[in-house]
C-alpha cells in the first residue's frame, strides 16, 4: 500500500512539474509572440549598426541602452498592432494562434505590455539624447496609428509602413551623434527603398492569407506583372542608394570602392530573385526574394560597419 502511495505521489509531482513547465513555456512564448522577439532582434541589429557607423568612440553603455530602447520600441509597436488587428488576425492562418486572437492573453494585458514598453523605450532612448527619443516615438506612432489602420484600406500602407521600418538604421547614427543630417538621411533612404521589395515579396506569398483579413499589401492589389515590375524597380533603387556613399556625397558616411563593389554584387543577387519573381510569378519565387532581401540588408550593414573600422 505504501509503495502504491509513493508511486501516486511521484506521478502527481511529475504531473505538477509538467503543468508548471507548460504554463511557464506558454507565458514566455506568448510574451515573445506579442512583442515579436525575432523582428525586434533584427531591428536592434540595424540600430546598433547605425550607431557603430556614426560614433567616434564606442560607448558601451549607450550601445546597451540603444539595444534595450530599440527592443522596447519595436515590442510596443507590435503589441499595439496585435491589439488593433485581433479580430482580423483570427481570420488568417498565419496569425490566428497569436496570444490575443487565440484568447490566451487578454486585450488589457496586451495593452499594459504595449504601454510599459512605450514609456520604457522612449525614456531609455531619451537618456541617450532627445532626438533619438523623438524618432523612436515617431516610429511607434506611425506604425500604430497610420500603417496598421491603412493596411485594410490601401496598398499605400506599405509606403507609410516603410517610414517607421526605415528609422532603426538611422536611429543608431542619431544616438551616436545627436544630429540628423545627410548621413542618417542616407541610412534611412537605404532601408526605406529596401522595404518595398521585401514587403511585396511577403505580400505575394501570403496573398491568400492576407485576403482573408482584408489586407492590401501589393501595389496593384494582385499577384501580377505590374507588381513584379515595381518590385524590380524598387530593388534597383535600393541598390543605387546603397552605393551612393562611395561617391563622397554623404558627409562622414563613406564607403570604400571595394566595399561598394561588394554591396553592388549583393544587390545584384537580390535583383536576380526579383527578376525570377517576374518570370515565374510563383509563391516559391516570392519566398526566395524575401529571404534574399533579408540577407541583403543584413550583409550590407555588416559590410558598412567593417568598412568603417578597417579603412
């Protein structure tokens, strides 16, 4: 009998530990989902790259503050976005399991997270300098109050969304210099033009799912040659803007000829996949372009930073 009680006790403890572990995992997973941790990491990477390009002497405290401020900024934007779109998210396969539409997190909890992240993000960025905080606040406002509601109204939402999407790269420079001039303006332009082929590729391969939620992401509203041509055009603009610093027109932001050639070749790789989308008009081609665009912007930022420190 005692043996049976011991066995039952062990089974109960094991079950309790499993349940506790599952609950903890769910809470952590939901928190990561509501703040889009993977997207936040990429945004923080862009901000840190911009900081390293602008700074004369690296201040590791500022670098850390920028990382946390950038994360809070993106997390706040995404949390507000998921609150606003909770009913539409429930209609789409890609988003229906998000914490709020799935019912695992209440709107009030999500709102508290978004609000705390907003205040914390702006306060941290303000501790770096006021201009950095201002651009961070603009990013949250545009993403939440302009881009998000426009997604169901017009394809121009991508243009509006490209503005907050392009801020992180230049935000790092402003954090380093407390100044907005031609240099951060160029960094902004690079990431601004890059947004279009990137998001149109996503809009293409998620077209059917987006349609369920009533989102207009493609410039023509369809998976057609017109969208593919515009994707190619904006890819070309992205490449051209990316090598402008090599010509000495962008102040302290300079790119050596050999690095400009590397960036140009990386751009040709992205352009290849944009042309493949035009030729094939398939979901697979759109996915390949999306992956190529992510690789391009990441490698571009790495090349820019390495170029600065080795020349």
